C-alpha cells in the first residue's frame, strides 16, 4: 500500500481494463481530500501537482510535494505522486528525490520537431532517475495563459499515425492526447471522439491520458476508458467543490474568524466529488 509509482498503477489498470484517476491538488486540504476519497473507495490514486500549482506556492515544489508524500506513505491504498504540465526544465529537475514517480513534460506548444527534441531530452533525463515521462501531442485547450482553443478546431486533435511516430521518436511512457476535452471547463458538456481514442489505442503501446476531464460527463468518461484511455486527469472539478463550499460557508458566517470549519466542509465536499469520479473512472465494464 502507501507510496507507489504511477507506472505500476497504469500497468495494473490496463491489465484490468479500468482507468487510473489522477487528481490535481493545490492545497493540503485538496491532497487530504484525494486520500480520504481513495481510502473510502478502496481505490489506488495519483496525486498530481501542476507547474501552475508550484507557481502559486511561490515557485517551490518541495513543501507541497513533501506533504503529499507524507500523506501517501500513511495511506491505506496505493498512492502515486505525479508532476503535471511541466514546461520548465528547472522544475523537471526539481522532481528528483521528492517521491514523484512520473512527470508530464508539456512541449505541445512547440512545433512538432522541437516538441520531439525537447521531449526526448526530458525522457532521457527522467529514465536515468527511474522517473516515467508523459508528454502531449495535439493540443488540449483551456490551459492558463494560453489562447482559447476550440477542442474541435482543425489540427487540435491528435493524429494516430503521428502519435505512433512521436512515441517511437521520444520514448515516452504515456501520451496525453487531444480527443475533444478542454481544461478548466466549469460545466460537463464535452463530447469525446471515441473512434479516435480507439484508433490511438491501436496505434501506440503506451497508456493514453485524458486531460481536461472535469468537463467530461460520466457516460463519456466510461466510454473513453472502454475505448482505451488509461489515466484520467481531473483538476477543475475539485476546485468547483472546494471553492463553492468555502464561499457558501464564509458568506453564511461573516462573524467567524476561524477558517477551520469552512475548510473542513470544503475538504469533505471535495472528497465527495472525488469519490463520485473514482467510481466512474475505476469501474470495470
């Protein structure tokens, strides 16, 4: 139990025909909510820290990673730590020795040849240290600081033939693909291209990763896993539950100064949202 690697979780999920859920955390309460929900469900889980979360934490990965590692080591279910959407090589290097077993190196904004070169270098560095590396091909829209991108725009989707060549050229261990989802969606209205997912699954022999999953309805998530998606990344859904509950509690108690009652409710609301997603993502069949 306790701290494990993302690779072990995705390998087991693929063998069982289910998904592995990865939840992006920003605060300690986020991370606690992930562990609470995973333990209630008896499900393994990935705790993810994004480059934007590190920026919020004043550019320091260590404190939040150490807290997540401590939670993972005490958990009663397998928990892996993942570093998400890394564009900074310095941050990639900072992952060493933190308990983080996988990194998503995001060079998707670069031209194809530059993406391949940068990602191959990142793969070589990671593999020397026993870290698995995920990359992105195509472009999943909605990233902070990036121009808005229509998930259905020409060129946004990942091409299966190009994906196969990309995996061969870079040696990546997992591939994030653009199949109709978008980051930071506040409503669950995304429609995925399940035929494309199946063709991508047939084209590459590494786990496929779905980013922007907060905007994907339950049935679409189930179909995506059945079609070949293995790792399902969720972030915004946690923030909707967490921030919404905080807002309600603080508005209702303007005369209170102690933040703990509000944070307790926010943590529990987040854990419940995570639990619902775990049931969808990790269900067999």
